[in-house]
C-alpha cells in the first residue's frame, strides 16, 4: 500500500502523531482523572477536550493569518500558538 499520493513529509507525520498522542492522553485523563467543567475567560464551561479543540482551531487561524499577512519564518506563529494554547489551558 503506497501513501505517496498523500505527499506526507516527516513534519506532517510529527504533527499528526502529536494530535494522536494528545487525543490518547486526553482520553486517559478523562478516564482516570475526570474533570468537572470550569467557567473561564471564554464565558462558558469548558473541559480539557474543549480547551484542546479551541487551542488547535486558534493555532490554525494564527498560522493562516501569519501566512496571509506576514509570511516568512514559521517559528514566530509557532511561538504565538504555544502561548495561545498555554493561555487557553490556564485562563479558560
């Protein structure tokens, strides 16, 4: 079975591997350490999974806006995305 048509690179494999590992970790946390939703900066109750989803969507928009208006080196939007994710888990 050939996956050449998908144009996967090692960076793409790492990204989707991270998503898979994060989903497994979130599932195990939900099983072994259940959480009650908490209300934060977003104004509605969120769980770990909700905050992870919002972090991923927000990071996608950060990268899209960076490529649209700035372009260039992708380390800057990566740093912004990490800070956004930390803020989502701390404040939301």
